C-alpha cells in the first residue's frame, strides 16, 4: 500500500502502519487510528491492506491535516511554527525540508546552535572530550628518515 508517499505492508494493523511514516510517532499514530476508525467506520486495529481507495484518501487527509480532525495539538510536530505562529504537522519530505530550513536559519542568525551545526559539533550540550569525534580522525603519520649528510656522520663519531 502507498500511503503519504511511503510503501507500507498491507498486513500491518492501522497504528503500526501509520508509525512507519516519517513524522508520525506512537501517540499520533494511535490518535489518527482512533479518529480514522470513527470516520471510516472500521475497527481501530484493521489491517491497512483491507481499506479501499476512498478510505485511503480520507486517511491521508487525516494524516496531512490532523488539526482539522480534532486530534490534540500536543501530538503535532510543529507546534507554534516560528514562521506562521500556528500549529501544523509535517510528514516525509516536507519535514526534512523544513528541518533543513530551520538549521540554515540558525546558521544565518549565528545563534549558538547554528554555529555548532556549522562546525559539525554536538548541538545539545553533549561533551566533546571523549565523544563526537566522527570524521576527525587523522591517524599517526611517521616522519620519513632522511639520508644522513656527510658532515653529520663525522660529528656522530666524535661524540
């Protein structure tokens, strides 16, 4: 089954199938499954492969616009969006794009988190003394022995 741009196995029950979609966690998947069960008149644990095309369209509408279907705002992933000020929910590529835009905005403002992102350092207060060394390994480079010059050999013998 193809739901919200993601291929999902048809034998999965509705809450587990929704949980596979990027941007939908456990709580939201359960809320969407409960809402869909009421609106589509199917059991909450119905296998997603048993839904017809019209029911899948209604399910996608609930996924993309959960605030219109009385799903609590605390389950949404963009509460009080900085650009618009309203609560909305993003899934799949929209979520990835918005996350990149937020990071770029932090970099442009030169906030602490933006600077940490720029330099590839941990952003959320993790220590850097022992962790966070990904991508920085150089290894040990031995110096090549240079051939001894004629004057240096005589000095070594005198000593």
